[in-house]
C-alpha cells in the first residue's frame, strides 16, 4: 500500500500497448445488496497461497532483498505470476510503462468466456518498497488473487461476467501502474468494467477485517461472506485513496475490496472483537525489511483469500436477487442517560414468507453526543437479542450504521425492536430512525 500520492514521484511516460481490451459494452453492478451464489465458491487452500508467498520471498532474497519497481525482483515476480496463469489457460498481456526513469510492468489476465460487455476485475499491486520483500504489502493480495484465478481454471468456471485479473507495478510510487492502465483505457472500455475489487494487505500479523465502503453491492457481498463465518467487519478508512482502487473509482467504475490493516494501532475494542494485541500496529513491519514470509497471519490470509473467491464467484454470476422488503420506524425515541433502563423502538413486520434471512440488514440512525456510551441490540419477535454494537471509548457523535444479522432461526413476521441502552453518564440523544430489511 502506497503513501500519499503527493509524497511520491508520479511521472509516467506512455508506451504503446496493444491487445489489452476485450471487446465489450457497458454494464454496471446492480444496486441490490445480494447476488446469486451458484456455483458454490471454493475454499481457497491457504497452503497454496502461502506457497506463492514463499516464491515471492525467494525472489526478493535472490534480488537484493526487495521486489520494487525498476528492480530485478519485481520483473521476476511478474514472470512468476505470468507463468502460472499462462499454464492455467488465461490470456495474459504484459503492459509496460515508464516511471522514475525505469520500465514498469502491469500484468493483465483474462479468463475466456463470460459476457464481454460486463467485466468483473480483481487486482493487487505486486511491487514492494525498496526496504524489504513486501510479503504482506502486497504479496498477500497478489498471491490471493493468483490462487483465486487458478481456482477459476481448476473449476473451468463459466461465469456470466467476463473475469479479468490485474497485478500492478509501481503502486508504492503512487499507484503508477494502475493509473496507467485506467488512463489508457478508451472510454468505451472503462464503461465495460462493471466492478473492480482491490486486495492490498490481507494477511497482516495483528489483523483487522476491513471492508471498503464504496459500491454497496460489492461491500454487501464481502459482508455477507464474513457474516456467514461469524466474523465482524469494520469499514476501511485507513487506506482510502492510497491503493489501486482509487484510479478506477476516479474513473466512475464501481469499486470495493478488503484490507487487514497497516501502521495504524489496533484499539482495545478491535482486539476484543478480532483477537490480537491492542496498542500495537496491525502490521509493525509495514514498509520495512521485516515484511517477510514470517510477517503473515495465516488465519487472516485464509479467511480473506476465501472472501476473494466468494466475491469473484458471486459477483461473477451477475444475476441480481431483488432486495427483500424493508420496514422502517421514523418516530423519535429519547435515550435517557445512564443508569436509566434501555429503550426500544418497534417495527411490525408482516407479509414476509418464512424465516428472516441469514443476511438480515439493520440500518440505524441515532443522534447522540458520545456514541461509545451506547449498546445496541436487535430484539426478535420471540425475545431473542442479537447484539449489534457494544459500548466503547468512541467519543464521536451519532451512530449512522448498517449491521448484518444472521436471524435465519427467526420467523420474519412479528414485532422487531431496536433496543438501545446508555451505559455511561453525561451524554444523551435519541433514536432518529431505524430500518430492517429481509
């Protein structure tokens, strides 16, 4: 993951490139919050992903300890990935550009078939900084999408969308490679990319589980995966605009992605939620020589690699499921200061067949002067409580958030309640509105 672009040398000299663009016409991701999941996404073997990381480590070790732009280690990394994809039946194109007086390389891999008018693209930067081998940043994302691509080949997947994968050069100099790719796409070709998924640092040793807050369909797809394995997520804010999704987003292409954290510090609340060590960076070896094959959390790498495949399989299916019915209560409910009892806001649900889904969505809008004081629960018609939010030291105002709840054991029809309790003194507020969507 790169630092601020203003701190990087971003000069690019165009080099003629041919044959990069599949013949296609525009199609955007649908707005519904879920898509069909057939065929079943595979479990990506973490051992396979780690084997790619071992190769990238060996490449760095043999080439001065890094895989940076303009260095032999980067070109060897590109050659390694390209050979794997060529053998698996992908059509690969090596795109060249010039930055900082050195030749850079992007690798584009297209899987045969799928609607050429609707391209689902996944990408990661393959370069490291000069200080180290860059195994988490960003061997982890690069290895995960490589293994996902190889899983596509093993399954001989025939998705609705056309699948494309990209490995970017010179990201650490300010997203140079991905900018070059996007800037050199004709407008008609840009409109054919229905979504771009970015994976930059997904195996951090003290990991968090962050989802990009961008395109709602992509975001919800990732949230659905994590809800299915019982892992809470947070919105990714640390690296927004600092990785390769930014050029796509700036071009009006829907984007999303995953992140396990860099040099920011994990809070006590995050450590309670995800494990690991509070008060310590998500990745203490960020942009350092110790970002080696030992600088990886296997559990995070495994979960995030599976999430990559889940998104590719589901978004690649491209058959939108109409959103379920929504029910909303917009009446204000005052939240008294601690130690008062909890308050509730009811919603009566009717006309929904069967049980609530495993991805029941709860949207909350609460006005409050210290949101960390508040504990939120969804109360099902039978009285079962589903915790949405614990109290914390978060001193910011208000709660405007969406939560995904596995309420599949509950009959959908009946009275659902948002329950809010203030557990600390001196701050008050009110429930402005809330909505439940099945």
